[in-house]
C-alpha cells in the first residue's frame, strides 16, 4: 500500500490551461514537500508546507496543505511547456520516527 | 554553495557483474546522505541513508550495500548484479536529520543502470 497517493498519474494539457494535482494519504504528516523532476535528472525541491491549511505561492504555482495535514494540492495557473516534468510529493509522518516518504508522482506534459 | 556529484550518468552491466556508484558532496560538513532507486521514472524508494562516517541504515533488504568511507562520500555497491537491479539511482544529501519536519533533500543528477 502506497502511503502517499498522487493523482492523476499522468496529465497532458495545452499551454495556458490551469491544472491541479493531488497528494493524499490516510496518515498525518508533520510536513509535506513538492519536488519537480525533469527526465534524466534528480528531483528539485519546490516547496515545503508544515502547517495545516497553509498556502504557499511560487509564481504561478500554488501549494496547499490540508487542514488535517493528510493531503496537499498543487495548482498551476496558465501552464507553460517549461512546467513539464514529474511532480513528486513527499512527507514526513507525524507518528514517531520515519524517513521521508515519496509518492509515485504526477507526470505533467504541457504542449505549446 | 553546496554541490552534489554523482557518477557515472549511465551504466550498462551484465548480470552477475559487480557495481560501484559514487556520490560526493561539496560545500558542507557532516551531511546526511541517501541512496534512492527510481523504477520506470516513477516513485522513489529509499535504499540506504547515513548520518555519519561508517554509519549506514538499510531500508530495504536486497542485493545492494552502501558505505561511507569519508564524511562527504557515499558509495553504492553490489557484488553480483541482478536483472531487477536495473533502474535510476539517485544520491541525495540533507542538512537535517532523517525524518525531521524540516528535512529537505538535494539530489544528484542520477545514474541510469541497465543490467542485461
């Protein structure tokens, strides 16, 4: 069973469209992170959210941490081809000691 | 600034051959170091992490081993590769303890390993 479920698994859209991807779990997390990975490269950290209900913005990207700290969403406004990549969420469980756990990711393709 | 180097970028090895992947970090002291494997470009599986020289924690029992001979050097090895060892291997470092709320990982550029 995957601790962090990401949806959709794959998303193909046109430049200029808006989109939202989700990261859900039945577990509570002390923090959640979002990474973007381009083909043949390592993931790059975009943001960390730590407070339930927290919203962070990074240019056209808006990240939200659920009130119960079990889920997170990433919304992209006016997507551009440069946004193409694999978006991974990762979290640190709130229950005792554990290392960072990654979801399987959402592959986003933005066509011109 | 901190940098992480991982090599080689691509590796093709026959079944049964040995493996050695190396990762080094510059610009920081006593980093926490990690080896991940990513299958088919999806999801990251933590293989090993290290909080100090000679200290290795294994997350998944398997055909691989890790060593940390120096503070900023992390090596992934195998004596005999299996077909199932194929994948994209990523080294990462962090300034925070594993499992810390503020843990942030900085990844190398990865090694694509194909075992034939």
